[in-house]
């Protein structure tokens, strides 16, 4: 069994990973916590130094209510 073991040479891929392109739209740096903005088809808001992203405006509004403590649930 040990005599049947063989190794294979592993070669790297020929194509290289491309650098991501900037979207061109950045949220304003002076935006205050809780302001909802759209970027690349998603909705975001900043909260305490982080960004939270959602697929729809209504989901972003719900998420903002939860993190701000104003939600009933």
C-alpha cells in the first residue's frame, strides 16, 4: 500500500484575479448616525462607526429602528 503512493505536481492558474473597480459613489464622510443612503443597489446606514446594509429601504428602516432601540420587537 505504501509503495503505491504517488505525488502530483500542482501548478498555479494562468489567469490572475482582477482588482475590483470602485463604484464611484461613496457615502458622505460627515454623515451622521442613522442616515440611510443607497450604494450599488443596496441600502445602508451608519451606526456607531459601522455600516449596516439591507436589500430594501423598508428593511433598512426596520434595522435602524432595532439598533436605535426604538423598535417594539
